[in-house]
């Protein structure tokens, strides 16, 4: 049973490594893009990678960093949800904003938030950030996988630089 579990873990580790490499290699194609398609592609690839990285063996220090990051992101997500989605949380509404709306008739919402008008794409960017960190962190727990990822990063950066220089020549 143990050898089979190791085989499954190795398979997931390989899937995680190669999906992370794929996301890394295609990233410069539209680097800085806010196009929904590319955000979705990167989020899907990195989500697969992060899910496959859940079974990676980590040392106690790495586990602490992992859980701290997940906790901070979870708290950020909960606060964002509370600010944006009403969820029947009327007790969080400030009566002064309701009174101002009655007096001025400006249509002021009962709960003012800097995130009240959060675009849906921002959710994708947040997921992209979380999954890229988790994926990279999981790959980084293995020296061999980390070296392979860095090697692909070097070559892809070099190839994109060559392509960019060749494209600028008349």
C-alpha cells in the first residue's frame, strides 16, 4: 500500500510541477494582461497546481508559513465578502448613512465600503495571487522541482527577450 501511495504522490507532484511551469512559461505572452481569458487560464492552471500541491510533504516551518498565508488570505476574503455582499448583515449598517440618505436623497448605501464596487475581475486577480503563491511554495519544497522551475524560468525569459529584441529590429 505504501509504494502505491508514493506513486500517487509522485504523480500529483509531477502534475503540480508541470502545470506551474506551463503557467510560468505562458505568463510573459501577455504579461500584465488584465484580459479575463488570460486571468482565467492562469487561475485554472495554478488552481490545478495548488490542489496537486496539497499533498506535498513539508517541514514544520514550511507548514507554519503555509497556514499563516492561508489564514491571512481567508481573513482578507471574509472581510471583502462582508463589505461587498449584503448577506443580511444589517447590524453592520451605519445608521448615519441611512439618515444621510433620507435627508439628502442621494441613494447612499447603508454600508459604505471602498470595495463596494469591486469588479469581478478583481476576484480572479486575488485567486491568481493565492494560487500562484501556493503553487510556487509547494514546488519550492522540493529542491529538484524548484531547480527545474527556475531553469524553465531562465530559458523562457531568455527566449522572450530574444523574441522582443528580434521584433524591434527593422
